[in-house]
């Protein structure tokens, strides 16, 4: 087997692990090596790496292991890859932050990916922690796992932007930065990339010469290129740019591209530019080294202290504002230990744009530019400044293509800092914490089958199938009947009326509800005040008791095509249709109880385009659907908001004629495992997994026609066995961690832009 550059080893062989142990033990005990890096560490097993680390730490207690945790072909063991090593404090190289910088989108305000990659840089600066909550450019507060975050501890992460493989950062940025940039701007972009690495939580890894704009004359793999291409000039007279055409083996495909810019004077750094980069790098190094706030040692500390302040859908492109709190906050659940006696808070402002930017932050007061930068070698950063209004809110101003670090000096005892949630808002405090709460009553034997789901903002919901005329007795309670136990507030008002809110109390009085019809009922508890929650019960089905139909030219305007209720306030039906145009409406049999058509008589409002939402209203205007090909089509009516129902129409075979594959670590990201259409809007493939964590996506061969992964606004990228996961067109991988075995991966429509993936053990 030769999946790596050389003959692969078999990590499960006892003698292979013994060879590694004997070698490491000698180097640690006799030569005093205090850390070990493993090339393609994922060729080994997780268990082996953990055992080896424990053995070496018996010799040297703080010895550190790290390596390349790239996904390899599944060979039946738990690989020592990024996902599996999370939580072990064995570091893996962080390609999430690396790519967010090296691809250059953060330096291109016109890029469609600029804000997404800006989110990814924020995630990286917060240690790439899977559970770090970030208010993304999509407008939702999500855990960083949705953006590719995987770490459980900052020691899991090696932050870097270049190493021996591939182009140096200077060379790579010459491919991706806007062509019009001046030499000075290119140097400042490089400084920003290097600075982000040094100011991020986790462990920085730096390529020799990266601080001096090192170039390998565009060579992407200089392993066998000799001193000519690998030269590093510590006198800073040259950065080795454009010293010759790099070797053909790994570079020929881009020779012509290089030729378009390598001779430009705006790419050729002189001693002046090299010295600037080197001095700025040393300043960032000093800032990191002199404050433990940049070297937090636990995930809990990062999540308590680190916050971001240019957030959401209206954030400024090209600006990242990261605060690190070390102050006193009387409102905090847990008071912060004063770990930096010099500062109560730090604010890092990263401007990757081409003009000065200012950001106002609530409660920010008493900040100044870091003393190191006040006397910086870089005259530009010396122009960064902080102002404060009378209300105690501050504004940070940073020049173009500059990282400015502001500090709030601590005068004596620990003072007020800057809360991590000063901009995002206080974190959503779950009213009953980690205590599960249940609907417990005669509908489920007073057991704990009816578990409420927390929806955020103090709201819990659960549904229950109830029978008309039956009187149901129940309470809202925890499993122990003690931590949470709510019933009727008083014994004279125990009856709950449909759709009428009722206040609950901590009493022994049971509640009573009698449904009018057989239906699924939604129980909603607003526990914004945990001591006085409010319950509302309503029929989950919007048109309960009334059958609704598709009525139009395709069925003689009759009632042969009922829309079937799917739950979740959605109705659905499939029809076989020939190519052509059809007028139709959504209506009840009497054309009165429900009669939904186009929102107006305008042609654009009447047209229903497959795959796109059509908004309905109670009008006399028919809808018009044009079908291009004979086939089976699915109609989905979403009546979540009865005042504004939405209709969508999809081809039941939603991938059409495009072959689509399951592509990931289990098959080398190739196209061996095609999802086969099963009928009724379902595609499936059986996959044998070797155990452990694996990243993957659902995609076509070209990665363009279909590229489904974790949606940008999803709370997590984890796929759980037997639980449907909504997919989305995104650059985010999915992650699954299952025992070894064979599993069916099933993708169900009808919406090709957000199908549902379910993984089922065979």
C-alpha cells in the first residue's frame, strides 16, 4: 500500500508501534527532544498515538505530540486524524484557518466568499473549538462545528499559514490577491496573515523565513529543489523571489500563470519591505508572549473570555474584532480569574480591507493602542486609535490592511473588562439548564417519553397525538418530579383551553385538556421566567378538520389530489405530469374554507417555478405551473405561517440526470460510491465504515453541479445514526462517528437544495 509518498506502514502491527516507542524514548531521554511532529500522523491509529504520548510523558511530563491529521482511506481502524484526535491534546495542523487566509477571499471585498471566510477566520482565532458559539454572517448563532470547527481543547490545534509543503504564504498570495495591489499592500496582507496566526488561540506553527516574506520562486514542492529554491537570506537583502522557473514535476501546470506576474516590480520585495515584515512579526510575537490572554489553556476559558464584535448579516466586510476578557463582571455566573495583571481586556482589530475602518462596541471603555504598537516600526499602525462617548461605549479605528491590538490597562485590582457577549448579547441561558423536562401525564403513562425540545429564548416544545373527547391529565416536570414540577397554579383553574395561554405553578394540581378532534397537538412552554412558565396548547395542523386539495387543469379542478399532512405544518403530494402549462389553486372542497391562489393577478406572481417558493393568498387569481419534462412532481405546501403560506414544486427525482456520490474520508473523496435512485424521492448507497470519525459530503463528480454539506447556519455538522440531517450547498464538510459496520446512507427529497440525509445501520 502506498497512499502516502512512501511505502505505508501497518500501525496495528505490534513491532511497528514498538519501533516508534523505542525511537521516541531514546530521543526524549538521551537527546532531550521536548516535542515530536508526525508526518501523516493519520496513517497511525488514535490509540497508538495516545499510548506513545503517555509513554513519552513518563520520561518528560510536558512533552508535546503533533502531526498531520488529514483523512486517509478507511482501512478499518480509528485513524489519528483531526476529528478523532480532538480532546487528546495531541495537536493536528489546522487547515480551516490556513485556507481561510491562503485562499485570499478575506482580502477581496468583492468575493462572494469573503464573509464566509471571515467567519472561518473568527472560528480559527477562537481555537477552532467545535462548541464555540459564533453569530455568523448568515445571521444565526451557531456552534463553530458548522464551519468546520473540531477542537475540544486549544492544545488540539496547530495554527499555521505555510510550511514545507505547497507554496510559501508570499508565493500563494501572489496567485490570489487582487492584481491591482501595490507592493506595499501585498506586504501588509502578508503581515495580516502572519499576525492572525500569532494572535489566535491554539499553538502557532511558523515556517522558517515566513516572517521575512520568504519565497521559493513559486515552487509548490521544493523537497528536491536544492538550496537555490530553498534559500533563506537572514541578512534580508532578498526573499528569493523570481530566482528561476521552478521544477516541472509539480509546477509546470502553472508556469504560464506565473509568467503573467513574476517580473512585475509590484511583486519584488526589497530589503525595505522585508525588514518591515520582520519587525512587525516580532512585535506580534512580543504581544503574544507577554500576555497569557493569547495563550488560554482550556476550551472553557476561551468560551468565557473570547468574543467577536462585527457580527451578523450586516457586518462590515474585511473587519474582524476579537476581544479577550480578563475583567470583573458582577453579572457573570462565573467570575474570571485575573490571569494578566497588566490588562483587564484586549481587543484585536483585523482590517483586511483597503480603507480605514471604525467599529463601535457597547461598554468598551478605557482602551488604548498596545504599547508595543504605539512605538511600532510600522508607522501606519501607530495611527490606530480608540475614542469613547459619554455613555461608556467605545469606537476602535484601524487603518487599511492592518492588525491593531488595543488594551485596557489594569490599575491595581482587577477592574471591569469587556464581556465576550458585549455585541452578540448575553448567551441564551437555558431555563432549566441540563435538566431534561417532559410532558408527563395520562397520554404517556406519566412517563418520560414526551421530552420537550428547547427552541431558544426560553421556549420548550413537544407534540403529542391526542384523541378527541378524551380528557388528558398531565404536568410539566423533570424525571425526578423535584427539580422541575409544574401544574395548575391553583386548584380552581386546572382546565387548559386550546390556544389560550395559562400560567403554571409549582403545585400538586394536575392540568386537564380535552381535544376537540383527533390530532397532533403542540405543547409550548415559555419559561422565560423559570419560576412562572406559561403553557399554550394548539393543534399543530394548520387546516385541522378541513381537507385541502390541489385543484386545477391537471385533474379537472376536482378533489382527486388531496394534500397529505406531513407534520411540522407542511402538506405534500406527488403527481405524474406531462410537459405543459397548468392553472391551479390550493383549496378545500367548498372553495370557501380554504381557497389559495396567487397573491395578485400580475404574471410574475402567478407563475410557479419548480424549485422556487410561490407565495399564496386568498384571492381569485389562479397559479400557473409550466412543466418542461414529463415526470413525477412533488407539491409541498408550507403553512407554518397561515397568513403567508408558501408552495414549492419539485421534480421527485431531484438530482435529475446528474450522478451523485457519497465522497469523503471513507473512500478517498472519490466517486466509487454512487447514490442510486430508489424511487419516491429517495437515493441510497451502502457504505462500510471502519469506525471512528469521518468527514464527507454528497456531491457530483465536478463538485459544482451538486455539492451538499453542512449548511452555513446549522448548529452542528455532526450526523447521528437514525436522525435526519438537513443538507445544504456549502463548503462545510459533514462529520459522522460510528462503530465499524455497514450503513445505508439515504438522501431524501424533494428539495434538491436541502435534502435530508439519514444514516441507518444495516
